[in-house]
C-alpha cells in the first residue's frame, strides 16, 4: 500500500514537472512554416530578465532555442534555463547541448536529466572553440562531436546507454536537431556532413546566420532536397553597422556583406533598419526553406515586431 501511494505521488510530480511540449514536433509533421527564436541564459543565477525578454514570444514561435554557453562564453546551464522557460512561460524549448564542455558521461547525465524534467527537443552541437570565449585557457573536452552526440541520443531513445547497456525502465524520447552552414566554402564537405547528420538521426536543421540567400537556395535544391527534414534559416537582428562589424570579426563563420553594413550605416535609425532587414530576409527564406531561426541577442522583445513586418503567423492548435 505504501509503494502504491509512493507511485501515485511520483506520477503526480511528473505531471506537475512535465506538461506535454510537442508543439514543435507536430508543426514539423503538419509541414508548417517553422519559427524558432534563440534565447541566451543569463551569466548568473537571476533568471527573471531572461523570462521577461522571452515572455513576448508566446504564441508567436513554435519553440525557443536555448543556447549552451554560445561563443564559449559562460552562462547558466541550458537544461536549467529550458526548464525555467517551460515551467514559467509555457513556451516549448529546444535545448542546445555542446560537446565542448562535457565527456560522454556528462552528456548522458545532462540528457537524462533533461528528459526527466520535460525537455523533448535537443539541438546537438560540437561547440565553439574555447579561445573565442571568456575563458580561453579552459580545457576543451570534445569527447564527442555533433554526429556522435546525435548517435548517442538515438541510443538513449532506444533505451540503451553509450556502452549499449539497457537503461532501467525506459529510454528517452528526444526530437533531435543539428546545425548546418549552407554558406560553407566546401560544398562536398557540406554535403557529407549533412548526410552524416541525417544518418545519425537529425530530425531538423538550424542554419548559421544566412546572408547569401542564393547560396541557401542552391543548398536546398542540391543537398537538402535529398531528405524530408526541415531546414530553418538563421536570421539575425543586426542592430547597427558597428554590430555587423563585430559579428564579422568575432563570430566564427559569419560574413555580413558590405551592402548590409552600408545600409545600416546610412540609416537614421539603425535598429529599425535592422528590424526591416530581418523581416525582408524572413520573407525571402519563406520562399526557399521550411522555416526560420531568429537570433536577436538581448533584444528578444523585438522579435514580435520583426514577425509582424514579415507577415508571419503560426497556426493555432
């Protein structure tokens, strides 16, 4: 009788912690134009500002993508931040997980913890190099990279750990995504990497910041068309010409063209011009791929305005 009461209490606790967050997966199944937005956890334990910035996204995006110490700059655990967003705001989270900072033991521990706390979506990343961040002397791990992390998640989903041993009770139920860079100079390398991630279980792809939409279209036609997995184009809110130059200098793989920098430099209100550029890019992406991933670092409250200017609305379910 005591065991039965304990089981009831456990089930009640799970129901309280783990509401059903499967809207993103359903949107993919229904082939909706997908909208996600990036959210950065705080560099500290006060999560109120993060929730304040994110609150306005409810009902406007299918999910928020919570970063894992992006650019190797230390921040709150993405698992903790994802749980806080889901519990306090009711917005579905895609939790990024980078191999840079964890070995396979740590990765499995974080994944099992995320599953227990109701996180259903994982973006598997290799991770930015530590020399780009705020602790350049830190020791990198890279026990796995993104493809092997995707393979590990598929094992956990099937009820096995990294060693092929059965997990007690049941496996995880993650919907996994991966990063892709359609602007990569190596076309053959891009195709091989994309195919490896598909074979490793990636269900969706989020691109790096896109500025060359002809290149994105070529990628969609020649590489992505070989699969039915959705591609979300990375759209960045560039707040000024100075911001664009900073991104070009410090963010790996980013090259914002001169015509955008000049447009921002000439604008009376660079921020409003940046919003207009982002909206135009979303409209362009809508004709090419299956969704957009919007990055508006520390200005997430402006994403509703960007979506309104782009004429984008998600279907209510």
